[in-house]
DNA sequence: CGATTATGCTCTAGCCGTGAACATAAGTCT
DNA sequence: AGACTTATGTTCACGGCTAGAGCATAATCG
């Protein structure tokens, strides 16, 4: 009836498949760092079972064992890691003026293989990207299990994307890319949150909040290691809640949005400078440098953004009670340059019962790479299922 | 690593237990309405497997089969339902001036067995309630699998409850009740949301939003059939986000809270009447009657609340993209009396991309009984697990 | 009243994981 | 250097599970 009832095996045949995926997932999640004996213990398997499973996975080209570097006392164990001809996820981060493609192995190692600037139009960005990806897919032939593409705007069902600051409306991303094979199109903020949940500051956290500051602000709630998707797939839009009391119309079509007060657009507006249209990242970076150096006007602008960030975070913490809050993008800089202002407004906006044990607010360890890593995780999430792994095994028998 | 990896059986022995719980869960969720053959199909089991499972469950007093009312063409099938000596959940709804106890069978049938007024103090309310529950537990002896208690305030770990309008602070509910056996203490709004997800307007919805209007306003996000819990268990606090632009201090310790603008406290304040302190429910009901009859001042107050409700809902819809929004408590009345005002501010606050297919906003079908039903569901959620069911079977061998 | 249809029951075949016994490969002690 | 200790990998018999086929059962339909 509900998804959870479907989970788990029902037949003894499905049991094997289920454990295969569990093992593969564990290898991926730990970054291929755990030894076989540790995995056997963690997953609660008998040594014999683990033996059979690893054997099968190695034979079908999904895993490859190498001797562990450090030895203890007994018989040395092996470390299962990605197979040299194993599955690959292509991850793409599309920014306002360039895109970046990475090839990622099971375990999470990502290698950037291509970076190219573009003109900011849907066709100018996505058609060459599609060609580059198709070329790479052909070269890597049957190894690629999917492509994940991160974009800086809401993604509707069918991969339709709107990016207000680039004037993209209902851009048909899958259509323009024209790729064979599985494709995941996602919001960069949601992907960054996913990355944070799997390999960043929200690892192991039951309920976490991730906020990404760029031109404006986005965010998602992370529950049990994955961002909440929303009914139509359009999550990560915390920036479009009216949390700071304004009522100015926003580019999104609503008004009073929190995202208007936090981000480089807001920074530049504070100083009376031109903003919007996807320009101004360099300008904003200079401004942050000025603030770091102590320039008074810049510092005031940064403090204002940090305060608005803190106020909004308090509201979201009141509502959702997360265990931790991570900040990425320019959020890292706001945290670094104006922590007192951020925390003052954060604490003032908390309910009394939240003040006792407020969540920690931490800058992301993944920096600007979160979106790319999240795109990878999203592809592997689709692959690390009973159906997809079985399909690979049939093809690589 | 994450919860989902733990789900499902890993050994063949656990397979049987897993399928037992799946079957029991399916019977409960459908309200004991499905026939055995329908269940067999829905769960994807073989007829032989279902035969064994139902037999075991009947023998251990968990299920009881009765002939199906309607016959088709072939051999008539049976309907598995609650066993006459089967598990019972006690559900309690504690209101500001009275509490109510219901005994609930597997399948969801709830029978109110006791209602008693109280004086509004923690001891005055909870000590007699504890005595009443202990008496009932003793009478029903080994059948009660747990007690669920709904309260109108945030619940912290350990069952500590704060109810601002009753001046309850850090009330130790489990301590005052002093019950043997499992106890679930929960927020009434979260419970109402759970009920809505299982047996109301959010049934089968992947992402839904439930809002409960009483003195003020609470709400939860429903994901995959369950309300988001929050890290410390304190969810359902959407009322304490600043979504309507105010900045007045709130009883919760924060300021500008949405809940100050929606609810009976807000209604009475609009008319310059005394409010707060848990008094005024009768007054508010008279006021709603007056608005229904067309009294102008009352209508204005209701419209203002409905507008503030709509504005907040738009913000939450922007952020979370739910498939449906349900309203319970006085939210039903606001929906009935001032739908245009509600919808106008709702639609104005939506992002453009949300306007295409906005979620439906529907009044709850469960009315004021949601909290009680949710408390029951919460108890059965704890029981319908491999461990708890196995324990019952060992005791009832 | 026999044919049809859907369901329940029983039994065998095939698969899976456990756990014990054995094999292996190190470190460690004398 | 050689024997002992320790931890891990491998193999295999065993018990348990579900699927599926075949048969029994009980209703409706013509």
C-alpha cells in the first residue's frame, strides 16, 4: 500500500538480490574504504554468504577486490572497490556561463573530464553538452549506467526547467540533450543537499536542512539521507517562502520571498550595484574579498544578508526541527564573515523549546562541488536497486 | 548505514516474519475490508503462502476470518479481520478541558470508552487519566499493545510537553500517567496528520500537507504516509514560521509567527474580545455561527483568518510542493465560510511554476477525531513490526 | 443438475542463509 | 627459525522459506 511495505524481499530468490544490492550500496556509501570482513559484520551476514555475494559481484564486473593496506593479526582481508570495467555515472553541473562533466565510479570517486563555457541560452548550453555526453557515452559504451545533470532552477516533471536569471522558461532539457540511457535532471540545490547527506555534514543525520546560497537562496530538507522530492519533483524551494517580512514581487511570480534578501543579487542591491540576469558572480566575489579586508560598505551588505539568512533558518528550524543545518555556496562566506549577525537573528527567531538544544549550523565541506556529487549520487541511487543491478548482471554474464 | 538499508529481511527465517507483518499491516490499513484473495493478489503472494500465513496469524489470536458478504462466481472467500481476543490500542485525546479514551481494534475501529472533564492543570488532567488507563489496562489484560496520547503542544524527547495556553511547561506526561506497557506521547496536530494520511484526504499521497486550526495553528508535512518527526521528535510546528509579515512576540518565544494570525485566538482578537489561556472555544464557535448567519464583524474576522491561512499555505506549497493540503479543526470552517479569501491569497503567493497545477485544498473528512485516530495509528505502527508481532506470538502460543 | 469459475489446501522442487568444520595467511612468541 | 595464535576465506550439510502444480471445495450460471 505504502512504499515501505514494498521494501524488502518477499521470495527467497529476491533475498539474494536484495543482499547483493545492500552490499553494493554499502561499498558505495563508505567510499570503498571498508574491508570485506568489516562489511560482513556491518551487514550482519555470515562469512559464507558474503563470500558468495562478493564472488558473484566480482564475476559480473561490479566489484573488484584488492588487498587491504593495513594488516592486523590474522589472515589478511580484501577491500572491495570499483571494478576497472564497472559501472560509471556521468555527472554534469550546468552553471550560468559554463558546464562541467565528471565520470564517477562506484564508491564516489569523481574525475572531471570536461569543462566548457557557454553563452547562457538553452540551445547554446545544452546542445553542445548533449553532443559531448553522447561522444563520451559511446566511448565508454556499456559501462555508463546513467547521467545526472544539475541545473540552477526548479525542475518540473519531464525535465522542464525554468531558470529566472537566465530567462529560461520551460526548457526541455532531456529533449535538447537527446541522450540514450537513463537521465536524471535535478535542481542543483537539491543535489547539493543530497551530496551533503551522503558525503558531507549531514551524513548519518535523520533530519537535516541544507541551504545553498548563490544568486539567491535555495534549500531542502534531508530526511533519512535523501532530499524531499515533492509531488511533482520540484523541491529545494525554501527560498520562495516569505520569511523575512518583505513583500516585494519576486522573479518567481510570488512576493516577499526570503531568497530576495540572501545571495549575491541581494549583496549587490545593497550596494546599489547592477544585479540579476546571471551576471555578477565575479563582482560578488570581489565584494566578499572587500568585506574580508574590512571594507565598511561591503561588511554592512554581508551582515545584512547573514542576518536575513539567520532569520529564515530560525523559521525552518522551528518548523522542521533538524539535527543540523549545512550552508553551501556563498553561505560558507556569510558564515565566515558574519557569524555573529547570523546567529543573533537565528537565536532570536527560535521558539523557546528549540533554544535548549539548537541544531548546529555548519559550512559545507564539499564547497561548490556538492551539485556535481549529488548528481552522481542520484544516478547511483537509480542504479543501486534490485532491478537495475539484475539488468547489469544479465548483460555482463 | 541509513534506515532503508535495514528494511526487509536478510535471512530466510526473517522472510516469514516480514511477510506476516506485511499481511497484518495490509489488513489494518484497508480497515479489514479486503478479502483474503484480494490480499493475496495485492501482496504478490502465492495462495499457498497466504494460506500458511493466515493460518498462523489466526492461531496466535491476531486475525479472525469471517465469510465475505458479497459473493462472486467461484468458491467464496473469507475476510480477515480483528480477532475477538486480538490486540487493542488505547488512544487518548487530551483537550484543554477534558480527555477522551478510545479502545481500537486492528483494522482501525475505535470505540470511545470514557470521556471526563478536567481542571486544566497537569496533575488534574493526567493523574486521573493515568488511573483510568491503568484500570482499563488491567481489565483488558494482555490484549493492549500500547497507549497513544495526543496533546495540544510540542512533545520533546522523554514525553516532556509544553502547552502555552494552559501554562504547561516541561510537563512529564509519562511520569504523571505512570502506565505499564508501551506509551506514545504525541502532538495532536501530528497525529491528526497521520490519521489524514492513513484514513483521510492524504491517503496514498506521496507528499501532503496537513494543517490543524484550533486556538492557533499547527501543521505537518506527510511523506510516504507518515508525518515528519524532526530530530528531537518535535514536528508539527509550521505555525511558528513568520509567514504573514508580522513581528509581534509569540507565546512560543519567537516572533511574527503565522499561528498568531490564524485560529480562535486570532478570531477573538480581531473582535477585541478576551482570548488565550485555553478559554474561548465556545465563544469562537458562537462567532463562527454568527459568521454563518452573516454577522458582518464576524465575517470580517473569519475572512482575515482565512486570508492569513491562504498566504501561509502558499509559502509552504512553494517550499514543499505537496500533492494535496488538508485542513482540520476550525480550518474546516474557514474553508467553508471564506473560501474566496483563502484561495485569493493562496494563489497570489504561489510561484508561477506552481500555478499550473496547484495542490488541492480540502477540508478533513475526519473532523475533530483525527488526533484520536492518529494516536491509534501510532500505537499500531509500533506494534506492526517484526519484533512486536513475534513477541505477541510467543506470548499467545 | 452439470458446467464453470474462483478460491483454499497440500505437497514437492528449488533456492537461500546459517553455522560448523576446515583451509589459509598473516603476526607473535620462544 | 619454527611453532603458536588469531582472523579471515571457503566449503558443505541442514533447516526454512516461497512458488507453483495438482487436487478439493463451494458457490454461480445455463
